[in-house]
C-alpha cells in the first residue's frame, strides 16, 4: 500500500528506476547533455587532446623512487619509470606552451583548451602544464574498478566523470581540433586506433592534426611498415599523423595546422 503521507516519486527522481536496465537510455543521454550544457555555458568548442599512459610520473618523483628502490626487480622498474618520466615532462611543457599560445589568440569563444582523460600520468602532466600557464583545462575521467581519480590540476568546472567509455570517447573526439598521443597501453592504443579509423573512413571530416610523440616507443610497439608490407594499410595511411620526439616540432606542427582552420570549421564537428 502506498504511503498516503508521502507522494510517489516523479520518474526523474526515482533513483531505483534510473539505475535499472530500463533507465540506461536516460543515463547515456545524461552523459551527453550534462557536459554539453557546461561547454555551452563557458563557450568551449575547440580542444587540444592529450592521451597517454596513466603510469608515468614526474622526473623528480622517479628519481626519488630509484634512490629508494631495493632489489633488482624494483630497481629495474624504477629505472624504467625514470626513463619514461621524460614523456611526463614533455607533455607538461607542450601543454603549457599550447595554452600560452591559445591565450594570445585573443578569441574568447574559440580558444583551444587542453583536454585529457582526467587521470594521472600523461593526463596529469598535460592538465598541470595548462594550469601552470593559468589556462582552463578539461579532464574526462572514467569509472573503472581501479578507481581512477581526478588529478588536481583540472579546472573545477571542467572535471567530468563518465560511466560509459563510449560517451567519454565521444566527448574527447567531438571537440578535438588536434590530438597528441604519448606512449601508453591498451587504453591509449584503443583511443588512437579508433581515431585513426574514423579519420581514414571519413567519419571525422574536420581538419584534425594527429601527433604520435615518442618515435622509439611507437616504432617498437607498432610495426606500421609491416602493416604496409602485408597490405593491410596503404603507405598513404601514414600521412594521417606525424611522429616526433621534439616538443618544439610538436608545438610548431599543431599551431601551424590550427592556423589553417577557418572560422566556419571552428566548433564541434564530426
């Protein structure tokens, strides 16, 4: 029997319903509409996306870890963390320089905002660089069993947390005007190949420069020449992106390509 003293819940306040299978379409739609409302409110329509491993740490932290390491395996891992920390430092520097450059464009409604997956590692580095340049920046975190946490450098208004991977990936790609991939694992590979596939199949039609940062890493873990040799991709498919080890080259390439974007091309397009 219904409690006569308390009226029944309206549907949009019924958490039991919203969390059931029947409420899934509403949950998905919420992960589209709620970010959209925040982006519209703050006139955010163009981003520069940084992707890469969540496991990299700053050089100073890596040096301390190596100094404290005991045992051969611990020392080996610490030495690798120190070696890979150069990518953390590079991502931070590049994000800072791109943010300063964007702020100097003088176009409040079409500034290029650094955007990441919101977690640690390369994501933290890029948000940190943008923050140190006193620029707003975006973090799009995801709920996973390891409990990914937001890094501390994300602009408060633009800290998003997603349940659905595909909605998070949609927003990472939808506003992107340039994407920079640093070394990473399964997640980075997934994001990179999906984006390259969308470009190759013209599902993304906007001008979208793509940078693979870290030549040694990418050339070792992905044998693009073998893909060409086995006729699974064309040689021209490598023209979709550039590979570099230089912050200067990445900065010059991205800014030069973004200068080619016409006013009509600004704003989200897929």
